[in-house]
């Protein structure tokens, strides 16, 4: 895949949006970098159309909604079917994300939610029926994320 060149402003836009897209406006970013709001809007549009910004995602407290079991399922899929199986796994009720891993064993990581162990058992059966070999399942206690810090640039002007 070809790399897309971005400049310091683009990197800062990505950092600011990763940090808090919901509460960061184009005006906030423009003020922090001493550029116009229209420049920021145009840059964001360019980043979206080039596929660098692929969307924005909510951080949901699933436990507060009754999904007490947040699990990662480590699966093995045949290399020739890995991508197809990974995409199909998203159709299983309770699966919220899938990662393809570039190694042989445990080459697909599936994150799923359940209200109880019956939900997780059903998810496991459906994944197995699709062609996954389930190698391991782990319950996630907490997950933490942060924006990619090298994109921040001069932190003294942070939004």
C-alpha cells in the first residue's frame, strides 16, 4: 500500500480528532494552529477522501448497558480464507471488531460482547461453524486508548 504524505497541520488534525473528535471543532484546531477554519475543514475532507480518516468511533461502556462479558477470542483461520472469514465474523451477533494478524497461529482476534456465558458460547459455536479454530478466549477487564503522540507536534499549542 502506498504511503500518503501529510504535513504538520494534517498530523495535528489527526491528533486532535483522535484525542476527542466529539468535542473538538474545526475552529478549535484552527485557533491552535493559527490557520483558518476553512483550511481545517478542507484538510479534514482531504484526509477523509484519501482514506486516512475512515470514520469516528464512540467509546461505549458496554457493561453499563448490561453486557458484562467483554471478551477477545483468539482464532486460527486458514491463510487462504483469513480475510473472508474475518469479514464474515462481523455478521455474528455480539462481535464488535475483528483483527487479521499476519502470523500463522492465532491469526484472527475477535472482540465480542455478551450478557452471560450462554451468549459467549453461542458466539464461539457460530465462529467455529464458519471455519475458525478457536485457540483461546480471554475476558477483557478494561481497555485504554490514546491519540498517537508524534502527531501532536508542539504540545504548547495543543487544542
